[in-house]
C-alpha cells in the first residue's frame, strides 16, 4: 500500500528523472533577471550546470507561452529554456514555464484604461 511517504519519494524520483532528462536535451532552469516588455528583451540568469550564474539575453521571439499572445517575462519568474549562439553571444530560446508549464504572461488579464463617460 502506498503511504504519503512512499508517494512523496516516488514524486521526487520522477522530478529528478525529468530534470536529468532535460539536462541531457539542453533544457536549463533559469530565473528572469529583468525584462523590458516595451523593448521586447531582457536577461535570464542560468541556475544550473556549467553555465550556472551566467546571464543570457532573451528576445520576446524566444518566449513560448502556452495560450497568451503576450510574450513577456516577469522579474524573478522561473523558466525552462534552451541556449543557442545569437548575434552577440548566448541567447535564451524556447522559453517556457518550468517543465513546459505556463508562464506568468499566460495568466495576464487585460484591463481597459479607457473609462466610459456617458453623454449628458
């Protein structure tokens, strides 16, 4: 019979296996250092592997949200991504939420800044 302790151990093993698999396929875990949504670019800090602590450029075209038209990152957001050589050095591409999950931009709601003023 599975007890909560056994289930937790199994869950941790699956997470570790997934992590190892991602490393083998080039996926890295990082955190958004900063991102300017008006300019459409920012930087990601790599959190693992031989490039740990290195900052890499990310362009909005490299961000892959699940269901949003907005391709943006938030400072401090944890992400999964690939690294490739860009024009000016390393660049983050294929940026998704952790384990391919949603990004914070997938949860944005648009609010109107225009107020309705009825005519008198």
